[in-house]
């Protein structure tokens, strides 16, 4: 009498696992690349947000001068209103957002008046520079911007060499 076998043999399971491993090995690098592209897009968005926040700050609060750091942009005026930048960027002076460390600096100008959100005389700047550097070594896209509003991209950090006003000596503009 012949017996019927039901289910899978061990070789069938090994074959299915091998197929899954091959598909995963093909898809994983694309997934990591998609993640890096999304992080880079977020960093560009952060640079745009900083440009907009600095312009709004200069016009409405800084008497034509720029905030010296991200925390200042994240501080709303005491008289009421909202902060100039969201809490994801304005909560600290060097936040990490979407795999990028974001930083902002403006050289204090002695003749600058006090701002509407608590900075005293001489603390705001005539220009600013900002950068987003990846925290993961596998990501090689660095971004920077300044008071001109142009966003630059390079393969090394733009923050040390970025002027507060004018064109960057390194990197290429993003259009």
C-alpha cells in the first residue's frame, strides 16, 4: 500500500529560502539608496526652511539682521506669535534631523539693535551660514546655504568654508 506524503520536503524549504535571499540581496541596496535620497531631500528642505526663517526674522524681528543660531529662530517673540522655525530645527543649536546634523552661525555685529525675541544689542549678524552634514559615513552629500539664499551641495562639509554672504568657494549650487 502506497503512503501519501503531505507538506514540503526540506529541499523545498531551502530552495524557497535561497530565492528570498537572492531577492533581498537585490532589493536591499536600492532600499538603502532610497533612504539616502530621502534624507538628502529632507536636508535640502531644512536649508530652505532656514533661509525662509532667517528672512522672516530679519524683516520682522531683527531689524534687518539675522539670528545667530537655530535656538534663536526657535524662540517666539514674548509679545506673542510663533517661532520663526519649527521645533525639529529650533529646539537646539545643532539638531540631527533625518540623518543630517544641521548647524547655523552668524557673526555678531556690534551695531545691531536688540531683537524682538530677547537678544540684546550686538548679538545678531549681518549675514549667516548654515549647513547640513550627514551623520552616516556612507552618505556623501553635504549641503550649505547663506544669506544669499542659494543652496550648495558638495562631497565634504561646506560649513567651515561657507561665507555668510556671497558665493561659496566650494560646492555646486542646487537649482
